[in-house]
C-alpha cells in the first residue's frame, strides 16, 4: 500500500490482488451493517456517532462505555442494538447497595445433597447492558474486571467461561452528579471506547417530538444478524490492511500522551499525570480497522484513526491537579495531540 499526497491510499501492483480479496470479503460479510443501522434508526433519532461507535465496538470485540446526562437515549440505543442481534442479552441496573454476587453469581448450599451448586449471575450472556455502572461501589466495579478482560468468571473454586461473543455495554452519568462513583482506572482501561453522548441537534429534537407523538408505537425492531455472522465479520476486520506508516502514526499518537515534549508539545508538560497504555495502541488499531469495514474498505486510512482516537484515548489519559485548575481535560489533550502529531 502506498500513500498519495492527500493521505489517501493507493494499492501497489504487488498488493492489489490481496487488497481486492480483502475488499471482496468486506462486501460479502458486511451486508448486514446497513439493515441494522436502518432498524436502529427507526427507534433512535439522530445519534449517528453513537451508533457507529456501538458498531465499531461490536466488530472489534471491545467493551464500550457511554457517558451523558440522563435522557439522551443511551440505554435505549444499547437495548435496541441487542434486539437487532440473535443473541442472549441481560440488562443490569447498578445501584449503591449492589454486591458482586448480584452480577457474577454465587454458590448455593443444597441441603438435600449436602453439596454446593453454582447459581450463575446475569453476566453469563452475550451482551451485558450495565446501566448506570458508576452508581455501584468500587467492589462491584472490580468484580467485572475478570469478566471483561479474561472472558471468564471465578465463583468459589470454579472458573467458568463466558459465552462468545461477550460484550459489556455500559452507561454512566457524569461523575459530578449526585450518587455516582468514579470507576477504577484499571476498569476504565478495559473499555475499548468511551463515547460522550451529546444533546440532540435542534432539528433532531423536533423529530423526537413527532416520533413520540405517533398514535401507534413503531413496530418492534427485527433481528438482522446472528452471532455467527458477527464472528465471521470480526475475522474479516482482523485482516484489513493497515500500512506500516499508519502503525507508526498510531504509536506516536499514544506516545505523545506520555512524553509530549518529545513530539514538540511542550505546552502539555506538567498537565498529564499518565498517558495511554499499550492497550490504547491495540484499541486504535482494531478500532481503525472496524471503521474501515463500516465504510466498505479493505484498508485503513488516516481518517479511520482520527475518527476513533478521541473515544479510545479520553478515558486512558489522566490529567494533573494543575491541569484541572486550568480547566484542561483529557479531551483537550487528545485534541492537541491529533492536531500536532504528523502522520509522517
């Protein structure tokens, strides 16, 4: 793969056949994407970026965290996505009095047999909707770590595998709101994407009134795709070509959040407490590939990386107290890095 002056990709003669093979696979295994988008659009007005990030997480096999004030259809979007897929789905409402066993399950003593048996919790499903995840205390958040990272749960002396695919889709309210707890940094790093859900536009909110005023509710969404088809699409996503220069670009982006002065970003010195982890680098690669798949391409372009970078990095960068005093947020750091670090 070679690069044109405008940053677009141009296949070399030697790589043209391989690229055509990948793009044929993308077309063959991606036919469900647009029908799924249309089904979601019947229920969710606007929020195109939110829907795209949900699909990127689905295709990458990564967990996603949605943040926004109540009433922005976060829960509705996740539930609607799950309803369009032939898979098991559980919604868990997180509360301050929740215990880890409420999610993972527990051992129950059987008096008749004199033995313990395992009662599995709602985490044993394909799609987990963790609603208002930051309303539960830290011990509950920590209980999800093994499930999110290892795709398994330990109850007593037994380790149980979770079904495939397994995806945690979580919502949280801004931590400034009453009754919320900040998620542990180790857990937030397990979320591939953190998407901030914004208010709808003026036109979209007007359309919401029309949809809500219908005399009859819209028909239930239909199931568009099954888990086997998603698994095959994920296999294709992993084959999408990413040029060595773009791999270098991704590494520089993440490294610039750790050592900004090395990349001419001296104004960020003293503002960053910790930068993106190697998991951020891998998430940028897989997210960019999924973005290319959604666009029907067999190769990654710079815009794919820039599209997913804010959602991959915002929750993996910690700012110092000095930065907070100056009103600098992790999103500001990401924006500066994307504007100033060259592709090369």
